[in-house]
C-alpha cells in the first residue's frame, strides 16, 4: 500500500479547501491541519478541533482569512508515514479528519443495498442461502424500486401490497417509508484515517466494505463539507437480527473516514455531492480483485433530507456530526466458492475514491488484532491544554 499526493488528493486539489487532522509525535497529540501547496499547516489558531471549526458560521471563510499558519510537514512525507505498519516518529501521520463530532449513518438509501438487506434478513445471516433467497425475493418484489419515492402515496400502496403477499420487511420500511434509518455508526474520536487498518469482527464470516460519501454538519444544522467513508459491515451479524446492528457496525477500527474534509465553497457544493460517482476497489492478498461503483444520483432520499432527519427540534448535536449517506454497493461476486458471495479476507486493501474528494485507503484486519482505541476526548482536551490551545 503506497500513499502519495497524486493518488490521495482530489483532482482539482489546487482550488480545494481541505481540512484534516494529523498525529504529531513532537506534540504527542492530534493537530488540526489544512493543505497549502505541498505543505500541511497547523490550523489550531483558527479552531482547536475539527468540531469547533465546523461549528463556525463559515469555516471556509475563517480558514481563508487566517493568514500565515505554521508548517507541520510536507504532505508527501505525512502520507508515506500514514501507512500503519510503516509509521515512525518524528514524522506526523494522518488521522480521521473529524474528532468530537457524532458519527452517524443513514442506511437503506439505495435500492440495490435495500434488496441486499432484505436478503440478509431472510437468509438469517447465512451466506450459503443468499443466492436462493435473492431469486425468491426479486420474484416477489422485483428489482426496480428506484422510481418509488420514499413516503409517497405510491410507496404506501406498495407497502400494503407487499404485506398482503407476506413480503414486507423492516428494511423496506426504512427504504421506502417516510422515516429514514439514521443510526450511530461509531463513537466520536473512534474513526481511523487513510492508511490505517480497518477492523472486522473475528467471528464474522460474511462481511463487506461500504463505500460512502460522508457529509459534515455543524451544530447549527448547516452542511459545511464532505469526505469519504468506509462503513464496514458484518452481514452475518445483522442478518441474524437487526438488534445486532450495533455489533455489526461498531467494532474497533470498523469506521474509516478521510483523507480530508473538503469544505463547501464556490468550487465545491452539495450539488457536486449529488452528482458524484463513488468507486471502490478491493485487492486481496490472494490476488482477488473486486471493483464497484455507487452513483449518488441514484440515492432514494436527497442528502440534505437525510441531514434534516438527523438534526432538528427533536435531536441536537452541540459538537456537530458527520453523516454517512449509505451505499448502493453490496458485493455479491463469489470469492471462496460458487454461491458463497463476497466476504473480506485479512489483508484486503480497500480503496474508496471519487475525483473531487480523493481516495481513502485502508487494509483489513480483525478488530482484536488492530491496536486498541485509546485516544479519546479526554486525551484530546488534555493535549490541547498542554499546548495552550484552549
């Protein structure tokens, strides 16, 4: 796994306003950074944390008005040192670009993944049953639900018809019903960045990556930027019971976000998110290669509608939040034998990319073998206090 500026940054990075976080060994802590030319510079003077920056009325304007900022290191050196097994002080390395924000996710927002969730449910988490269940489900409900607007009268009529055929599912409820699925993917400060290992539960035998665009929202409810995410999912755990969603989604290092948050400005807006195509590649140590893509234009709910369902009079986030938008990518390609579908192998390298956000790259390991998560909110505050940044 090689991380370089040309492979990591957005294609138009010269005009992109990029914000990230880096671990700086000399400070024994995390530093808010932004990219200027070939350098990562310390943006602590603008805001001590990523959450604080995103809570400003206009984060992009605040960064542009900051003037000269201290250089942390060359981006190329930081990226090369961000590959987990090669990290060495005193060179910094990248972390996930969010810190104190809640990490939320919206599920079942694409028809393809909605059908796969129904299949998981019906197969009770058994990958060997998935193909036969898939044929049976598609025979009843079809595979063209993209024209059904969630919460519409047409969706309500479809629900009644499917209930009559005993084909209704909790996943169809959130897929075409009025209320989106919004859940907690991981805890604040727990996400890993590009170059880090991502974790699958050691007992899982059916799992997959979920490449997604991640919106960044301030406490004021305004969406201020976007980044990339990998919402690692255990299909067998969730398929056994939806009540195992927390265990299927939230494990050590099971959430990757990065490489940088791209702030909205005149060159990048929510419309760019709506139009983007997301690519994903899995390269296995066994020579296996899987390519897939996800077109955000096919999402069943507008991204800002999902934000509005996450924050409002009924739910506030004083430190802001990041929101995974869901994926239409649910891999079914056989890997270990006919009818077995796809599941990860330890050592898989997963790349999530799109031209205007760059590339997020991680290597798969089991959660119990990845370094434990130890740097939380208290440690962050203590480090900022030592530096006089609070």
